[in-house]
């Protein structure tokens, strides 16, 4: 589950990128609407009287883009089944879904629960459509990016939500600093550490990270684990077949702790908040920033980014020598995604689903500057070289992995993030850190 405060900040920050992209020439026409042809019908499903959508109030992107689609690319579908949107606060979403499910009154499309467990419970009860089956019937399964599909399957155990938002994670770096110090993009962890030593010796802070939030540091631990042990490293912990306290897992914490011990995160990392860490990188005070692609909004804001988008590159987490992972396996998330009810997926709702899949990716990139997990139906002009690189990386990536706390309990997530700064400032040992987080996990793992 994403950090909620970061997710809200993400949506606010993306407004800067949205403003930028709204100034460019719009794509022509109404996209590739599904038209008025007969759509697939889920067994036993019946269309409601309207295309009912329940969204969390904090997410204005999906509801806003649905309204645009209803007036444009999906006008035919909207005429047959008018769009009707209701919102609830994100904190009340799970309770609302449980209430509606109990009343057999779930809407046609709705924001999935705050935790994958909520969605899995609705799947088990038969309340959520199997989108792998439905999109295959509709002939639009290939409109979903493979990496986005992989992320959804990792989180939910199947294809039960649509990737209206999709982010990958990696290391953003300052091209000017790299060129100035004759550093090429590191391919291995050892090269990354060597480059950090070079930068530090020249008085340049190698990494910017938020110790206050903690997760930007624990993401480095999971990155090392995925490269050293392979893409199943943390699912093995979740299933109980491995423990974070195992030596091969503690080694990842040791590697990240060593960066802090050498001063590579700068001074006072424990007091650095998210915004300050991003600002430190975008003003040229640090050479690298591990972050998700949501930060492209900040990169596109000339007031925030004095380095300049053309001087910023994006690279994958490097390989670990002898490791079982692959640098093409990017950590990814789909934010708080939406899903479709199994009992309301009649012909008219199916037509809406098809139109949504075919047109949402292009529309949301053009109108809001955000990336979805759908293949854009038509090119969006005005993207920066960095945005284009990220888009191409998303399209070429076939498998994704999760973040450190993705499969943890709420308690273990809090323990992990609160102890991240002590790990890199030396007040907690790597072994103690991993043992503490392991102890906070449920007995089953």
C-alpha cells in the first residue's frame, strides 16, 4: 500500500505537470472509442440504470478524465449509459465498500480498497470482475502495459483492478554533475558505490533521501534484495519461507547502511522530509535521488527544478554481482486503482470498460500529465526527453517488482519506516533493523 500522505502530495504535485501539458497541442479526434457494437457480458451480470462510479474524493484525476471521455471519446457509451459519479473520503472508502457489498449495491466502477486485502475479500465474495477474462473477450487486453499487469498480479493475486495510475521507480541523476566528474551510468552496485565515493571526495552529496519519511531509504534495501535474491525475495518473506533476519537479507540492509556511514546521504538525513529531499536534488545539491516517476511533476516545474529537465536522467537500480535479479525489473505501483463490479458488468458497462481501456491512457497523459498502465492510443505531443524515456521504459518492461513494505502489515510498515533513518545514521545496526521489522510481521510472515 502506498504511503497515503505521499500519495496525496503526488496528486497535488502532478498539477504542475498537468499545467505544462495542457499548453501543448491536443491530440485530434475522440480516440478509438468502442463505438456502438455489442460488448461482452459477464455471466449473470445486468447493467445498472447509469454508469455508476464511486471514487475517493482525493482522486480528482479519474473522475475528471471520465467526464472528458463521456463528452468525447466515449460519448456513444455515455449516451447509452450516462456517467454518474459519487465520491467519499479515502479514509471512509473501505467502510463504504463493505456496506455496499453487504447491500449488494456496489457501483459499476469503484476505487479499490485502501489495502489489497479489501479487494481480495471482494474478489472471494464474487463481487469483482476478472478483468483478464473480460478484457480478453473485449479484445483490448493488449492495451495494458505488461509491467502494469505484472504489478497488479503481484499485489492482488490476479487481474482485478485497472491501472489508471502507474509509476515505476529508479534513480534520477544529474547529467551535468555526472559529465563534470566523468561518471557514466553505473550498471552494478559496486560501480554505484564507487561513483558515490568519487562524488563525495569532490564535495558533492551523492544521494538525497528523506529519513523523516523513511520509505525512500527502505526502497534501497528492497532494490538490493530484488537484484541479489531475485523478484520473489519479499514474497518469500510474506509467505514465511524466508525471514528478513536471514543473513542474505541482512546483507541488503548492511549495503544501504554503509552508504550512510560514509556520509553519502549528507548531514541530518533523519530530519529531511520528502519535499526537502526532492528540492535538494532539483536544485543541484545532490547528484542522485531514488524516487518514483511521480516526481516528474516536480521536474517539469521550472520554479522547483533549477537543474532543468534536460539535465536529469533516469536509470534502473543497478545489478548486484552474482545476483538473481534483472535490472529490467522495475519496482512499480498502481496507486489506489479502480475496479469493476462483477454483477453490473452487462453489455453497456462492458462497452464503457472497453472505451475506458482504449482511451484513458492517452487522455490522462494529455490532460493531467500522469502515466497510466494503459498503452496510449495516440502519441501525446510536448513531452520532455525524460518523460519520453520513462514512457518507453514502462512500455518495454515486462516484469515489475514491489516496494519494501508492499506485503507488510500496517504495524511492520510503520516500524520499518521509523527505523530507516537510524539504520543509515548508525544508531541502529543492520541486523537489529531487520530483526525489528521481522518481529513486527504477523506470525505467518
